[in-house]
């Protein structure tokens, strides 16, 4: 297995696809996606564009859907849910399809959607993702961080490094070496690392202390979100 890391969706090579592409947006989209599926959501359908989300979800039965919209860290007005993992409890999401658009994470998923296998990864489901890859043994894996509007995000690189740390994989680019080194340096205090990160700072200003603490935990969720049709993620139980 050869694992390469890309810090943002914009840095993903224009040609060629890996056997498996993993979207990472630790703060907070991919943490929330894993949490929602673990809480019993039927599926998460992702959109880069809010208008498209509204249109497509409008054709879905109202009693079976929730609309989740986040921009700039805040819930979009008129939507049922924002992007805090604490919003996605079993009593709210069980059996529901969640139509989701976030600032960066859902854009990453859109960028990698044509890969034959598309997963999402976060710290909360790290062990499940590593176990899944160990079983499936894709020859090439891209871990794609979401960053923030095209720029680098520390927490996504740390998660990419955590995935590399758990696998006996060849490192495919310098970014993968850097990610592994970052994770190994901070693995005992991820929450502090996330507080240093620029998006961590942004969330702290929005009172996101508890969200960051949750997102910094490893292995509290055992599902692997996996794309089963374009843009639609369902849970593979770990
Ligand atoms: O950028 C994203 O996709 C979000 O995860 C950002 S936030 O954590 O909801 O602010």
C-alpha cells in the first residue's frame, strides 16, 4: 500500500485516481459525518453548493430528511442542523438522510468523488478506518485534507499522519512524511495541537471548546463512512 497526503482538495493531482481516497476534515465535517452515521443516520448526501442541496433535498420526503448547512463555522439560517457533532444525536438523526454542505469538507468529498473507493476519516473513527484499509489493502491511498478555503490546516495533516501511523504503508510523498512526523510529535496532546490550529482558533471564538475536545478524541466511533453512490455516504460498521 502506498499512501500519499494532499493538504487541500486544490492540491490533488488533476490526472489519475487512487484505489482509495479519504477525505479528512477533523474540525469538523468528517468528525460530524462519522458521528451522525454512528448515531443511525440513514446516509449523508454531500454538496459543495447550498442551492443545489436545497433543490435536491426538496425532492426527498420531508419526514425523512434533515438539511445541514455550515458557513464560516456557523449554521446556515433556515437549515435544521449546523456542523457541531453534538447536534447529531440518535434521537435527531436516526433513520434520516442528512443533506449536508460545509465550507470545506464537502468540497473535498466532491473533488475525490470519482475514486473507486471514497471514505472519510477523522480522529474519532481512526481505528475503524485503519482496520478497514488493512483488510481491503488498496494499492494506492490518497488522504486529502480539507484545509480552510484553499489553505493548509494543521489538524487535517495530523489526522493524515495518524492514518499513516496505523498502517504498514509506503509513504508516497513528502507531505505524508511530514504528516506522520506531526502526528507522532503531538499524538499525546491532540487537543492542544487543535487549539494552536487556525481553525481551532476560529472555533474557540465561536465557543467551540467542547467540539474541539470531542474532535481530538480517538476511536469513540466505530463506523467507516463510505461513498456508495456519488456524493452519498453510508456506514460500514467497524
Ligand atoms: O469547513 C468545513 O467543512 C467545516 O468542517 C468547518 S466548521 O468546523 O464547521 O467550522
